[in-house]
């Protein structure tokens, strides 16, 4: 049975803006990320490991310099695993049509590690071997994970992020709330977040017309995360408020660069599904 929330999103004319390296052309890439420089070690270098997964360490890349940088992780609950040779299970809502793209990255500045996977269409979980994580000693709090689908919205392919859990064996993740991690591309003096939800009135309008204007209702106005300095390339964790209503949400990010107080804003779209 289709997930009604995911299915509903297909009828909405929304722009699902996501912070990510690359651009629209990279949204529907193959399993491996072609932008990763080759590392020297032949065993652990970033390469295709099986038919649906690429993983490994890559060569250092220049810092982009973008103010807000990139999205490193979006999970439902924090990843939970131990450094043991037991596979991890990544799980997301059922009923998602089309391919699901998975990505995991190291949150440590000096560890250039990435995993990309594209499970078979129609599945809602992925068994991920932990050998490289164990070999590199990447702990659960040092790992960023996200999952997305590519939707054609307003005639453009966009990333729509899915709630994903990361666990190992019988380990049970913490309380179910969304966690977002960004990696600023420049030192910041201020970082604020706001949250919107597609209004119920638009559900009818979107079903009647592909050109229906999207209306958003504000859930949370901009609020500061409270710090006076955020270092470039240092992961920033953002705990989203507990959400009662299912639907499509837009997280608004607003940052001020430390050097010249220049402002930058971005939006990040995600789905919230109530069990």
C-alpha cells in the first residue's frame, strides 16, 4: 500500500530545495559519486563495493566557501551502532516509489569518507556492511546519514528527504525526533532556523491543478541556535521540534558570515510520517 503522505507529495507543486554538493544535474546520478578524488590505499579507497553500494575514503577536496555549506545528515533519531562487524540497518517509510538514494559521510574534518547506495526499488530498508566503518573507527556520533527521492516538481527534479533510522541488531535508537546536521562552508556569527508546513487548504488545490500555488503555514518563526560562533567545516547539530502532523515540511536556514556579516538563506524540504 502506498504511503499517503509520500503519495500526496507527488501532486504538490513545491520546490524541494536542498543543500548539497553538485546541483540539479547530480540529483539522478548513478551509485558512485564521480566528484570524489581517488585515494591512494587500494582497499579502502572510495569505489563500488557491490551492485548497489559505493563506499570508501577519497582524496581531500577544496572547501567550497559557501556560507551555509552542505547538509551532512537528516535522521529520525540519532544513528546507533557499535564498532563491530555486524551490519547496520537503514530504514525509511514504506510506499516510496522510484529509487531511494542513501548517503553517509564522516563528520570529522580530517576523515574523507563517504558511502552511497541505491537499494532496489520498492524496498524500505538496506543492510549495510560495517567493515569500513570499523576499519576507520567511525563512531555513531561521527557519522552523518540521509536518504532522499528525486521528484519532478515544477518541471525540475528536486531532492525530497525521507526520515531514516540507523540501527544495528537489537540496539534500539533513541526517542524519535528529527536531527539535521549541517557543515558550514565559512565561519558563522549567527545561525537561525524556522519551520513551515504545507497548509491543508493546498491539498485540495494541488489535486485539482498542477499549477496550484503552494501556501505554507508557519510552524516556527526564525530562532537563533544560541551560539556566537560556528567554525567552518565543523558539524552543527539541529534538533527539530517534535511534529504531530504528518506532511511536507520546509526548514528555513538563515546564516550570517562572521567575516563581513553577509547573510545567506536556504530551504530544506523533508517528509514527516506519523506511525
